[in-house]
C-alpha cells in the first residue's frame, strides 16, 4: 500500500486501486485460458449477464503498461448499437481480448493498436459482435496467406501461419463462442485481425449507460505515466492472494537473490535484510558474479553494484543478457549516481530498476519483492506465448527470438551457428489413414524424441509448422550438426511408429536439412547467418527429393 499512500492525489489513488483489481482479473483470465481444451468445454453455468464495456476494458487496461514500454498506443471504440448488458461467457470473452492484445503488443514496436467493436441484429435474441483489431508498426510477414491456419503437405511451405501473434490459441477460444477469426495483411506495415463471437441479448437489464467506460477510463490509463509501479504492486497482491494455488504447481523453495558489490559492508547489510525471505548469494566482483550466475539453478534476481573495479556493473549486466539461460533474470543496479542520464543508460543496459546508496532497507525489500512477482507473472504469460500447446516444446515465435540472439552472439564470438530443418515423411497420408488424433500423438512422440536427442543446454528444438520442426545449435560446425541430425533421424526411426502407407520403412521417418552459418567475410560482405533459414529449407527439399528418410547437408 506504500505506492497508494505516496500518490499525489485522490485520483491517482483511484487509478492505482483500479489497476490492482484489473490486473488480478487479467492474471486469472490468462491462467484459466491455459486450461481450455475444446469447444465442448463450456456448460450452461458459464453463461451470465455482464457489462460489455466494462468487460472489454477490464481485458485491455492491465496491458497498457506493457504497451507503453513498447511505445504502442491502444485505442478503443465501441459502437453505440452494442447493448451495454449482454449474456454470454464473460470469462472466455475477456480471455480472447487479453490474449489477442497481449501478443499484438509483443510483436509491435512504436506502433498502434486500434480496436473497433460493432454488432448486427442486436434486436434479436442471439446476435454477432464484430471486432476489427488494426495493428500498425509491425514488420510485415512475407507472402501472408489468406488463411493462416491452412494446412497442407507442401515441403516448401513458408510458415506464415500467423503464429507470431499467438493466434492458434485465440482461434480456439473464439470458436468456443461460435465465432471465427480472420487475420489479413492490409498494408506494408499493418495487419487487421477481425473476428466475431455470438452473444445473447439481456432484455431484463438492457438499459443504455449515459457515460460508457470506453470514453472515460481507457484514455485515463493511456496518460498514466506511473502505471508500471502500480502494475508491480498489483502483481504482488495477486501473488499473495493466490499463494496456495501457486504452491501446488511451483517448487516450494525460497527465491535466490545474488548481491554483487565490491564493498563487503554493503553485501553484508543487504544479506542480513533479505535473509529471512530469500536464499542469499554474495559476490564481491563482476567475475565472481558471472561464475555464480552460471550455476544451476541461476539466481532469480540480482542486485548489482554499478561501480566496481576491473568489471563494471554495466559490463556484467550485458554479459547476463547475452546468455539464453540468464537473459530474463531481473537486474537491479546499486548506485550512488542518481541523475537521469545514468539511469537511462542503465535501463538500456538491461537493468529493471535502481537502488540508491545509502540503502533504504524497506525500499530494497519492496523492490526485490515486486520484481520477483513481475518475473513470476511474465513466466506465466510466456507459457502461452512461447510454447506449442500440442507438443509442449518451444514454438516458432520462440525459435525466431532465440535465432536473433544466437546470431548476435555468433558474430560477436566468431563462432559457427547451425540449423536443422525437419519434416515428417508422408505425414498427410498418415493423418488420412490413422486419423488426426493419432496424428497428434505422433507429433508429440516425435517432439519428445527430438528434445531428448539434444543434449546441450543451449540447443533448442521448436515446432515450426504442422509436421515440421527445427533445431538451433549454437557453436556447432557443419560436421557436428550433421552428426546431431543423423542421431535425430535414428531416434525417431527407432520409435517404430507404424505408417503402412509410407513407401519407405512402413514406420514414421524424417527428412532433415542441415546448414551452418559463419561470420561474414569483411571483404566479400556476405553473411551466411542472414540466409540460414533459406538454406535450411533448400537442404530439406533436397533430402525429400532424393529419397527422404535421410540427412542432406547444405554446402555452397
């Protein structure tokens, strides 16, 4: 409640309290959304009367803080013809909007999300509500298809499936409300995500409000520059209120806090203040800190002194964010510098906050607690955004994020980077013969085999699209990548999954294309990293054209 007490006016306090309530509702929606299975998962008890305007804004407002950090503006227009009180599955309705806007924000950079809601036949008992969500500022996908959910067995398929927006789950949720989602590419820098759902008219409570929230609340939140702090407080309250539910799913261990400062008196003071609630690790130099960070498991949060000899806090922070395992660890700088320029530079280096010296221990405890809560909150959201729901391995979105990171590391360290593109042979025939349920089971078994074959912590396997998978192998040369690919091929072959329509082994087999990128030659100006995916696709096509059930290595 400290942030509420420090609010400058009653209006600011009301904003803070409202955001706590709405953020709690958002997290509840997102967690419940993960449990959705199919369109028959609803019961009559889910249909209730609810305020349309309030429900839409309750879904959007907690996401405005994230939008502001991406320099994204959210606009909302709700047409007057939509009844203020409707009947339907309010929770599912909020989940649809929350997921759609959350994933859109993560894809945009300095963009705008314009949301327009209208309806038809509202005088009838059942009517359609249409949403047009216009996104501008995103880098467009090439050859965006009319139907991003279409599936075929074309080996040279380019995966423009719309998965960058996390649309597969949104599509499923919309279908549970008897609706349809239609994403389209409308210009060089934008997309329109259109969908409709069916709602029921509530004649008993149908009265138009004089002051709809869509004209009042959302602009207020867009202008609230202190929203990030209130968001952290809201998340901490959520964590406290739902502690019992989380304890069932999460390990019952205290969070690990690493305190880094070259002055022993500072580390001792902070350790004593935090020891009651956390496991404390201490380092007195940047080198020692990096050594501790590489331990398994790594720290959950790091308090890092800016001014240290040999290796500054800035340098340590940059090293932390170069590694896949540690890049999401929140770092709070300990500093005697308080000017805006230093803070801005620190935030650009990857820090999430500052703690000034001499320490206000009450403030230290609050900041650690808030940032740990926010980390936990983001981990919950990332399950949906970055994981393929069927196979439970990373999805294409996560692969592309990690590919960009690993390319930067490979260039900096002058190390090779390899990619393996994988396709299940004759999978369309398998689905036609055995059915889609068996097809899903097959995909799960193949994904599990791929995951078990990759031994190193830095290696990544992801579901690319349909029956295609892809592996990312940092610091791996072409010979090593080909060896890994052959091990993958044998691992799946040894599963002996029956496939009577396959002209090969009568079991499920794989075709694999392997490519390795290296740092560009300064004289030639060529950079093989930029064409890794293109060359991997070419290698995969060659593997299929020359007989399948084999590894094909791409060479210039």
